[in-house]
């Protein structure tokens, strides 16, 4: 059914108050994570499951996880559900046509009959994020989380990045790890120049894909900073490899308006940048 690998509930969490709390759920091929924020954007609960492709491919089995989790059965003011895969594309809002959204992906991925194409609005960037989602998962989320809003992980990451203070002038590279995928974005000031997702298995894969935009835009790794987030530790091979090539590599600090309580404050803040970003999606 899935194994709980992280479980943090603050003493300030009150079950009878969940109707004013917000629930954010992020699903991937191997993971199912969620967090609860109160109306002041204070983190009240965080829970992570380790699952597998078999579980995520069978909504009927995934239902047992949701039904067996007491926090997920409570009523919430807002529920956002995110899906993590690399099958998406960004379209300028002025060029977007809802009736033709499948066509934007035709050169990027094959769309099966058991899949549906959805699109998120990114008004801060004047973009639409078009992506593929299994129909079974869409039906599952709408059945078990009535009134929920669906988003792609890259929408969550872009919303989070867009709220970060810009402390340096010029280009910046952001990289996020999730479920064997590396999401890479390049910004200059508030302008998005590059967005892509790459599957990776090793530290060498990671640094190869991280350096791609440096080569594409002619950036010098010693001068353009890279900000990393996701399940990444400072003493990992991946971080050491990144710092070897990019001297200004550091972890993302989520926006200051998010407050972590005593139980969650011991966690690296960059670990759950995707879930925090999901809570910002409109």
C-alpha cells in the first residue's frame, strides 16, 4: 500500500480546524507526499510515502493508501494535487488555444488513449503549462478529493521560483530532483529562458544535464549560480559533483512567508520546495 518514510505533525495541528487549512498532494511514479498549511502559511503536517510504479498505475490500490490515512480523510478548505512527470511543454498565453492543447505536445511525446491532456495557467509568466496525465489518476483524484485542482510539478516549481527574492543580477539556473527526474529552469531577472526535464540515474547524468543550459547560452559555470532543491543532501555525490563544476551551487531557500514549526524545522528546507510551490498554484 505504500510505506510512510516521513511523518511530521506539529502540536499546533487541530483536526477540527482543517476546514480552514490547505492540503497539497504531490504524486510521482515512486512517491506520494502531502503537506498541510494553515491560513497563515504555517506548516502543520507533512507526510511522505514510498510507493512503486505498480501502485501508481492502479488507482484502485492507491485508493487504499488514501482511505487508510486519517489526515487525508479530513475536510480541507482547498486541495491541490500535483503530478510529477517530464511530459509537458510551455506555451505563451497569447498563443494558447484550449481546443488545440493536444497539438502542443505532438512533437514532444505520444499521447495514449488512456491519457488526458491538461493545462495550467501561469499568469506571472504569461504562460500555459500543457501536460499529460493518466486518465485513471485524474478520475481518482477527482473522486477522492472532490473540488480539488490539478497541476503539473513544473507549474509548482515555477510558482515557487517566481516568489523567490532575486539577490543577484543576470542569469540564474534552478534544478530540482524528483523521482529520477531533473527539472531545470533558467531565469534572467523574472524572464524564463529555459525549461526542461531529464531522466537521470547517476551524478554524472545529473551534472551533464545541469550544464546543458550553460553550454546552450554560453554561460560560465564559475559565474552563473545554480540553485538546487529536492531530495538532495550536501554530502551526496550529486551535490559534490555540482559544486565541482559550479562554484556558486547552493540550495534553494523557500520564500520567507512559509513558516516551519519545531518538528519540521529540522528538515532541510529545500527538500519540499515542490510541495511548497504547489501550495502557491492558483
